């Protein structure tokens, strides 16, 4: 059993939010900003929280350490790298701010399945679709991430294919529902997901 104090929870909220039109993490969904769902999912399981955001003033009210991307324009890989460099623990749980259906029970399930013989644990659906932005990454991966960025390969799945990654079979989770991993990327997504939210959270 991994001690909560040995886990850093990292919220990814530093994207361009092109489709959303403005800062995604601050967009209201069902009564609160998207970023707050991620905070609530991670906080019960992680002794320390870090927030990846390139508009830090928008997030100061949460009293969480804010890390800006050191390298701009490389997608989520930039946020992952910057936060790993500042993480206090080897064990880091990443969660994108645009997945409000993921809650603390799933994060607990993820942590329970961490195998220290692997450098990453990534949830995978029965159709083999991976969820690399809701995953465990060890801080030892910093140099590998830097190498991928240096050669201009910013695809997380390519990076994951090069390391000791364990797949977490989501069909083993008793509450599995593919809708749990839905991303809210646009104003339309925010409007159209009320029924799904009520079904998953009800």
C-alpha cells in the first residue's frame, strides 16, 4: 500500500483551450469550474497537489503550487515534464482538468494498481484506447521526456511506447463506464453533458 504522503497529484490545466475559447479549467460546469473536479478527485488520494497552468493568476485562489510550462508549444508533454521537475515525490498522478467524471474512487483504483517495477501506469479501455492524461508517471522519466522533446516528437503515446509502461485494464474496475473519461473541450460539450453527468454522479 502506497502512503498518501508519497504521492503527488498533478492537474493539467495549461493547454491552449482553442476549442473552448478561453481558459478551460475555469469554465463552469454543473455549478463549478472544471478544475475543481480534478482537485476533488486527487486531494483525498495525494499528499501534495500541483497545478500545471499558463495563466497562474486564475488559479491562485486554490492555494496549490502552480507550475508554468518551461517549454511552450509541445502539447501536454510540456506540462508533464515541467511538473515532474517540480514534484516532491517519485509517484505522480496526472489528471487533465477537462475530465469532470473522474472521481476520487477511480484515482484510488489507479493508485492501488501501481507496480513499482514500471515507470508508468496508463488506463486502457477494452477497445485498447489509452488514457495518458489520467495516469501514473514516475519522476525518473524526466530525461526520456526531454529527449523526445529535443527530437521534436511530442506524442505522449510514442513516449509511453519507449518506456516500462504497464496498462491498467479498465474492465477490471467495477464501476467502469466509458463515459467516465469523456473530455469537455468546447462550450457545446459543457452544454450537452448534463444528462451524462447526472447519470455518472447520481
